[in-house]
């Protein structure tokens, strides 16, 4: 794979800071707070294609520019646990005709808490023989004191040996938060940066009052940690698996003031404004009249927020915007800065050695 040189990390991070400063040079922003990643072993999840070469079997990835494949025997940006499991797994699968037959991809999800979820993807139907061999493989790993869950996937098939999630634990200002992270659902790939993002968000909202509305809450990553700074939190998410994970995480963390609705941003706005009644709100037993949300948190996809959502969040006194695309963030700010000013500005190096930049802004109504 392309050479990863940790001695160049400081320089590549400095280039990202320059890029952000140049992009927002025409906007009156505070000095950017920079949150650096560990230079190695920071990535908690990854996907690899599997290459069959006679009796040999190994991981491959593709160069993003040339699309040429390259062999991956080590993955220095992956967690230490991921690298350990990768090496052991490929050797065991290589020697097992049932597990290797038409295997084309392996996905890894690891945690700081020491759990691993492995998904094996096939171009064939999986049967009882596969399940038997996969169960033996899981038992072998457990004998090595490695906590692992294994999932087999094929067209319209999913076999889960035990469970399809891991339990992560993030340390935020000395408090440990527990998060269920489900296979094929979003989770922060860089756990160290995830902790720093939560600490930054907490520091921004320390003096907040009333309630928090979070759009796109996922598994409740921000909602649960931020609940200590608010009277109540109303979190919305459209993905059913993410909502279930969020509800699990609320209970696991003993949080009493976070309420999750499976609704779109548009629908929850209509509901909060009393413009329309929704059965989902009624069935969830949530009385929206009891919420006084003065702060809104958004963590949208790379496309950013649409104009209607931008207009909607302008009604809140405080806006916490986490962006995975500074370009679309700047486009949104052209509208948001008509009503709000930027109080805090941060760069989170979620993906070292790439051009990807994650930014956070905290805005207050003028």
C-alpha cells in the first residue's frame, strides 16, 4: 500500500490548516482550533477486497487515482487490534476451503474497548457447513483471548453467529460513554478524534440553556454526551437501525433526558411548530410542547444542508454544525451568517494522510 510515514504527519496537518484558512479567509472566523489525530493506528474500521492467487489469499485495495490494485499485508493506519485480527484471519481462512470459497471482501470494525466485528462477503450461497466452520473460527479467536463476532453475507443473505454490532467505550473528559455500533451503520472511524469532537462540542455548549435539537443523530453519539449540558435533548434520525442503536445507547449510559424520534428534519420542524401532527410522535409518547429547543446540532452528509433546512435552523439561538466537507459548509454559512456569527471554529483531523477535512463551527444569533 502507499507508504505511510508518521514523521510527515505534522506537515500534512499544517497543510490542512492552511487550506481551511484560505477557504474561509473572506469570512470573519475565530482562530481555528486544531485537533490532531494519532499518526498511526487511528482508524477503527476498514474494508478490503480479497485476492485469490492459486493457493495464496491476501487483502488488496485500489489506488484512488490509477485504480490499480495493491497487496495489503499490514495496515498501519488501522487499529492495532485490526492489524492483529487481519493477519490471523487471512491465514486461517486461506487454509479452510469452505470459508475461502468465492470470498471477495472482508470488512473490519474494531473498538478501543477491545471488540472486533468481521463481515465476510461471498459470491455464493452460504450454508450450514459455512456456519459450522465460521463458528469454529470464532471459537479459535476466543481461545487467543480475542473478542470477535463474525457475519457472513451473500446475495440476499446474512448469517450472524452472535451479534451484528460491537460495544465501544469513549472517554470524554474523564467520563466513559458506551456506544453500540452496528454493522453497515455509520460510526466515527477515528475514535481518538471522536472523543475530541465530543469534548469540543461540550465546551461550546457549557453555558447553553433550555433544550437541544439534534438532526441526523445516528446512534446518539453527540446527543448522549451533550445531554449533561441541556435540560432535555430531542434527537431525530431516519435510519431504523440507527434509532434502535441510539435507544440502546441511551439506556446503556443511564441517560434520562434524551428522546429519539425516527423522523426527517423537515417533518420534525413541522411537528415542533405545531403545523402537523405525526403518529410517530404520539406513538413514541413524546410531548413536543414540553420542549424549548434554543440550540440545534447538525452533522449532515458531504452535500451539506439544503436551503430549507438552513432556513429552519436559523430560528435557533445557537447552532453547532459538524461538517465533513468545508466547501459545502462555506456555502451554508453564506446563509447562516445573515442571522448568526461564528463563535468557535475547529478542525478535526479525522482522516490523516488524505485531503479529507472535518470542521466544526459554533454559531450564535446576532
